[in-house]
């Protein structure tokens, strides 16, 4: 099984940015733990602060991977283009969020991605990614 974890804007700052919301662990450190935990799964990771790069990556892997776990960050709430990219590929996508976005600012309550994703996991901290991976197993 081949899965991609795709992170959007500002998630490169995990471990530094708002640790009270996102924790103090970097995603790179966490990703190594995921790779050790899921040894039978080929896990790839991509992060970009650019909407276009995220769309390009979805197009690149969206017909050959078994699944994509996406945390599009703020683009979740603004990007029709990323939603359209997900709609245009055959690889199933699970949307994840570290925080419970429904406990946060009102603008975070709407997702353009949720209607085109296989499922949504949120509010379990970095464990949300584990649950996203598990959803494909």
C-alpha cells in the first residue's frame, strides 16, 4: 500500500507555531514515528505553503497511490481549486486536522474539501494522521 500525507500552509511550523493548539513536536519527527508504526505501508510526505504546488502534487499522485491523507491547513476553508483537484483524481482522500476546527473561529467551521473526501478526522492532535492512515488499512 502506498499513501501520501499532504500538508498545506504553515504546517512546516509544527513544533514552533502555537504549541498550545498544535503541540510541540515537528511533523518530520512525527512522520518518522508513522513510518516505524506502519512498516508495511509505503508512506510519502509532502508539504507546501503554495496552493498550486498542493494541486500539482494531487495531480501527480492522484491516479497511482492507494490513498492521500490531507491537512490543507487554511486552504481547507478557502480553496475551491484544491477541492476540484480532489474531485478530479481517482485516489481516495481523507481530510485531517490536528485541532477540532469546530471549537475554533467561525470561518474554520466550513470546509470546501469535506464534500469531496472519503472522510474527515479532526481534533485528535497529531494522532489524527494515524487515524487517517488507519482508514486505508
